[in-house]
């Protein structure tokens, strides 16, 4: 009885910690600046979308959203493809199997912010500065190790009997991957994809350093225009934040079933 009460208490606590800040952010985004400072925790006196229209008119938020989608989705696609291929290759035992695995996950130990200077200079030299291609490549390298670990853990859980049965039926190396390993890895890839895309979407440091104008800047960089050293328009910044969260929420909702499926299948195995 006590254990059940503690479990429900923990669930309620996590819900409050998660939902209450989102509700406060949503309510604050439709308040005036004076109302926000005078009564930050009260309900809005008037429910108006004026702040959202002001954001749309003041900043090219749809351009920022497009840039973020291209950079994060492109990096996610590259990472998932490379992770699936690498995980399948490491299913086969060879002399340098463990060494290759350690090399692929070594990036987790690297302080990514310390690499900004060589990357910045290299991008200027090769013409990738202030481009979505360059930003997407950086995100692909930055978030590959963690995406690879998630995908590999799921690929390794695929029963060897299924793979061996495919080979017994005459399937070659590539056919086993295309018809067996890749389809069975979709739930795990969806889990890794959600994590990688949200991580790339929320990244600010490299997006700030490697982009120069709105043609390649992401939503995280665009949000800074409302919070400067000399002026901070919090209601508009909150409205901008709410609008920037919509794509990631949609991605999670669309792929959440796959994540649950991956967790369920993983627990059964």
C-alpha cells in the first residue's frame, strides 16, 4: 500500500514539475509586459494573440523554423542511417570489432565546445560558414555517438535466430540488413531519432557561432533578438518559445508509439 502511494505520489510530482512550467509559459506568452511583472502567476486578464502576431511581424520566425527543421532533420537522417549501418556491421565479429566500437563512441568524451575554433576556421576555408549544410554536418558529428549507442543497443537485441534463418533462406549480407535488421530496428531508430532531433533543435552554441544572418540562423538564435543586453521583451520571447516548441512536440507525438513499442519489445527480450 505504501509502495503504491509512493509510486502515485512520484507520478503526480513529475506531472506537476513538467506541466506547470509549460502552462505558466503559455499564460505568460499572452500577457502584456506590465501584467507579467505585476502578477506573474495569475491568469491573463485578456486572452489575446497580439504577442504572437508581433513575433511574426518583428522576426522571420518561419524562416528560423525552416532552418531548424532542415538542420536537425538532416542531421537526424544522417545519424540514423550511419548508426544502423555501423550497428549491423558490428554484429559480425572481426578482429577490430571492439576497437571500432570504442572509436565510434569516443565523441561522447570530447568537450564539443572546445572544438569550435578549428571547426570555425575550417568552415571559413571550405565555404561552409553561414550555411545549413555546415550546421547539419556539425550536428551529425556531435550527436552521432549517443544516437549510435541507442540504435546499437536495439540492433544487438534482435534475436540471432531470425538473422540466421534469413541467411538459411538464401538472403545475402545486404538483403538481411534491408529485409530483416532495418525493419526490426524501426522502434529503436525512432527512439534515437527523437532524442537526436530534439538535441539538435535545442543546440545554441554552434548555431550562434557558425551562422551570420537569418538565412541560416535557427530558432534558438532568433530567440536572442528578444532578450538583448539593453532590452528584454519577455512576453514576445515567451510567445516565440511556444511557437518554436510546436515542431518538436509534433515529432514526439507522431513517433511516441514507436518509442513505447521499442521499450515494450526491449523488456520482453
